[in-house]
C-alpha cells in the first residue's frame, strides 16, 4: 500500500534531454547551473477508467539543467501505523483532548482521509513531517522521516498524534506553509459564526475518552486562527494558536523573507485578504493586522483577469495573550456589535453600517471600546465595517517569487462578489449590496491565479507590502458552466461520448486552482486543483511565468483533491514537490469502490526525488 509507484523513463524524457542539449546543460551536475527553467514531461489527461483510478505524474523532469527520472512516491497512507500504539501511531486516527480515539455511538473510530498540508522540517540532522487533517475536530500528526543518502527517497520512521488540548483542538486545518525558521504554519479554515448558536460545535473533542463525548457550549471564538508547530531535534513538538493574526476562514498564512510580514488568505465567499506585520522577526505572537482595499483599473465586466491598485486598512494591533484573554472572559458576539434588520431596500437604520460577508448582509454598530475584540475575533465583519474590500471568493493558495518580488494567489472561483452585481454572469445584487463593489470581474467558474506586486511601505513598516494586483492565468469554462457564453473565453462542452463529458472546464487548462507553490529561480509556478465539476480527475500543473506554457504534471484518482503542493528546492542533496492526494473517491464517483475500500485512503507523498536546486 505504501510502496512508490513504478518509475519509468519514456520518449518524453528523451525530448527533455534534447532541451538540455539545446541549453548546453550537463546532465550530471546541476549545482549552480545558469539554466533557470524547470521543465516536466507532459502527462495526458486521464481518459480511461484505469487512468482515472491511479496517480499519474511526469516521469521525467529537468531541474537546473539536469535530466532526472521521477515519479510519485508514497510516504504514508491514512490508516498506516508507524509505532507500537494503535491509538496514537495510526496516521489519521482522530483523537480527543485526552489523546483517546473519538468514538461514534456504535463504538467505531474514524481514520480521516483528509490530510491536507504536510510540511517537511529540517531540524538539526533530522527531518520531520507535520501533517494536519481537515476535519472537525481536526488532527495534527508528527512523523519522523528518513532520507536515503544515495536515492533521496523519504520514508516514515514513526508517526504520532499531537496533543491539542492546550489550544482547544483544531478545526478544518487546510493549507499551510513552512516558515523561514523551519516551523509548520497551519490554519483553521472554519471560523464558526459566533452570532449563531452552535452548542455542540467541537463537542466530541472534549469527550475525555468517552463514547460520543462532549462538553457542549464551548466559546466559538476558540477557533479560526493560524496554528504553528515547532519541533526540536529530539522530536518534541510545541503547538501554538496565533490569536493576534485574526479570526476568519484561514486557508493559508505565508511569511515573507523579512521573517515578520505575513499574508493570510480566507477561503470564504465575500471575504478579504489580510496582511499581518509581526512586532519581532520569527515571532508571530504579536503584531498589526490589515485588510485589503482594491481599486480596479480595468473596465467593469470586461475580463476575468482584472488589474488594480492595492492599499491596506489597519484593523488593529494585539498580542496573542490579549486576544486570548478577551475570549477567556466569555466574550460573545453581542458584546462586540449591536445589530439591526436591514430594511426592504437593504439599507440600515441610523447608527448602523451595512456589512456583507459570507453570512450575508447585516446591519452592525460597533459597541464603544470594542475595536480590538472586533478586529481579532470578528475580523471579516470588522474589515467590511471599516471599508475594506470584502468581495473575494474562495481565496486559496499563496506563494512568492523573490526575484520578481511578486506574490501569487489562487482563487478557485471568480464568482459572486467578484462580479459586478451578478451571480455567474446573471444579474444579482446579493453579494454587492451594502458594500463598495470594488471588484468587477467577468465570472469564471474555473477560477484564476492573480499576482500581487510589492514595494516598501514606511507607514506599515515592511518592505513587502502589496500595492498592485493583476490577473495571470484563468481556467477555460465549457458551456456546461457557461451555457450563454457570457465569458468570451468559454468553449463548447465535451460530447456525451467523450472521456471528459461532464467537465465544466477544459481539461487543457486549470480548474479551480487551490494549492500553489513557486519554484524560486526556475520561472515555474506549480498549481494543484480542488475541483468537483470542473475536472472529473483533479490535476496539477507547471506554469512557466515567462513563456506562459502550461504543462500538466499530474492526474489523480476519482473524487480526489490535490493538497499540500509545496516545493523544497534542496533538502540536503535532493529536491521534492510535496503532494498529497486527499480523499480518493470522496467528492465524486463514490460508487466505484466500496465504502471500506483501501483505495479511499489518502496519500502523503511527493513528486521526486528531484535534483537539488541551489541558487548561487
């Protein structure tokens, strides 16, 4: 089950060798190579049933001028045990606040097939992997890795569940990153709406080993923050929740090279983008939080790749301890905001402001002295309250090109608030009413990648402040998603007898981009998909930012999602593209295997090993 897929070298590898010869690159030594273009053999779209049931990746690549044979290598699959205790050493087993398996009423336990971001940390002479599982409750697993010195193959020595009782557990941890100081920076994608009653939310985590478990009525402000994991060479882990970084549907936090400027994406509808500047480098326990404001420069409704100017609204400053104290005092939503019902024309009564977030249009009035509580416990609402852009839709991966000083952000869908008083191209004011309607893009159900250019900003106190935004790459809809061809790029739907019938997006382009990772010095952006109707089989891509060439480098089994896409240019003498295949047969085609089939087990793995790329 955990064996790597068989490696193969094909004519495509030979073609890559020809490219290497053209550049005058040696196939024996890539260290310090002047060739700065990563290239991968193309993988065809999965067309047959057999192809749609397996992981297929590029079988060769050129990194730094060196041609290498590669493949998909599996480190662990959910349910694998590495260690003596079946309760603590089974990868993906969900445990409670006493590290005991969470049990259903029938006594059964759950091994999650939802591992998402999985970091690789180099700590002293050892390598560790921290994986988080996207469930409610979620889980964190620490795995010690071994690296074969000659082949570069990574394997799991041991794995264990981490104790999360000190942070009240974790919910829906999604994407993540590795900080420059070698810690795992994860996320909580679900920030439960604190205005609504959720008495049983996370109750099973507080079960204390009992069946079903649950101390209800926990404070919903416990959840919705970045989570950092530091590991020592001895394997001891410290888990911290960073309340001062704001509370919203965190997808990903990404630290800039100054070790203190952090960008935070929000995987919701009608949301913003956030900038956090820490007080001290390599310390995310205190800082100042900002929210995005966009002024679009392209004409409204003319393109899905808009351009615009970017500024930042200051929300507030806090320490983790200050925000945690507000939560521990039992603060409720009603302690922060007064509310009123919007009028029939969607206006608000005197003294109230309209705010249109993922929960819809609300009329809010901030209570005196509650600015800090609003900024850090109700970040999305407060961002809208102070006039920030809160129209973004499913803001996902974040990555950075240091040479161009450019940040890339993926948006799985360009819909709803990102349109101009429309929903999927049709007139609809639901998502723009009560707001400033800053973003007026053409809808694209297949999503897009955007770039943010950066400059120094003395007022904010960072050399990495985004001031421009521009679209880079969009998916191509078929008429299944856009029957009236409201987007000029839409193409005809696939015929009913095509292996791609039912695809809302062209299989020769991206569909609902999620995790992305830039290959520094190599002009290449890696893109992983999280698509349901866009592509039947999710894919991964390599996009050359200069030539604009898009190369398919992976297809995954039915119902899977590509998660944890993350490039490591040099771990000792090898490079890796970490690549998790989440919940096979989970989002679609569930009838193609039995409910208990081991084919449903998720994969923790990587594309590689690759030659190390070390820039001079």
